[in-house]
C-alpha cells in the first residue's frame, strides 16, 4: 500500500495510506472568501513534495470534503469531522496511527502554513484551483448492453471517428469483481488503456463483470465457463457491428 505521511524523530517521512489521521486546521483571514472549493498544492517533505488536492463543499452550515493524493493513485478519500468554528476550519482523514496537523492562513486564493507531527515541522501551500473542464475525447463513445446467456453485460464501446471498419479489442478484467474500468483507489487502468488503443485506431469494448455496475447476474455464482461465455458474447457482439472488422477481433486481459 502506498504511504501518506509520518514523522519519526527529526524527520518527515511517509506512512501507510490507510494508517494515518490527517487533520487540517485553517485560520480564515477576516474578509476573505471561505474554504469551500478545490485546493491544490504540495506538502514540502524533505527531499520531495507530496501533492494533494482537497475538495471542500459547504451545504448550509455544514462542510464536507474529500482528498486526492495523485502520487499514490488515491482519489476521493472521504474526509471526516469536516467543520468550522469561527475562523477555524478542520477536517480529518482516518488512515492509521499518528496525527498529522496542518495549520495555515487563508489569504486570497492560497492557504499556506506549517504541517506538524510530533517534533517535525514542514511547510505546505494550497492554492484555490478551478476544476479542469471536461474535454470530450476525439472519438466515438457508446454505452452498450450485451446479452450473455441469462445476464446482461453493461459496457462502453469506443472507436475512431468514421465508418471503419476498425480492428477491435475486448478488454477482459482479471480475478475479482470489477467494473469495466478496473477502477481501484480512483485509478482506472482499463479506461486509460481503452483511450490509448482507440487513439491508435482500434475499437475497444470493455464491460462490467457480472453483478457489478450496470451488469446483471451474480459474480459469486459465476464460473470460469461463465466468464468465457461472457467474453465470447462480447466478441459476437462486435462482429455484428458494421463498423467493426469481424476478421480482426482480439482479446486483451490478465489473470483469470
């Protein structure tokens, strides 16, 4: 498991992601806007910067939030005990032993301050950021449903613009119940792979496993034969499409 932060004697080091408690207290400068919004910036550890993205949302009198740690491929970790009292804002990320404290000053569009843990002190700077605008990919994307025996498989088909026909790839997930993107801790390897292959000229089909996401059925009751049948059904589906080369359909996967 990738780490987050810790500070043994006289050092700032890294500690397991699910093993630290992150607590932030921010002093809000009078007259400035509040802490709600997206904040990005580094915790300046000795020898490295650990970038974080903090999302704070205000609903009425209450605050909620999440934190992303891109270097650890962690996204959307739910913050706990998010709130404010006067000029102070606090939130916590439960991850294990130790207590990492951030105290800073909100001035305009930045929060700067000192991270402390035990006897260690490290500076941090967060800046208010505008969420990146969603950009449509330069290819065709279609949500599809495929029948496989008695179940329905929900998936995404991508292919280059134009009529084709295009060579095609079916992405097959590995062991364990997974969605079409093989998403874990906010990282979506199959989504990235599908994007790369489509940009390279392939049509790509990826589906949720049985009982996952939009697919029906039960993953727990599925067998290797069931998974083979699902893969075959996806290939048959592609072969029926006019924009797909029926003589150039392959599979790409790993594990089971």
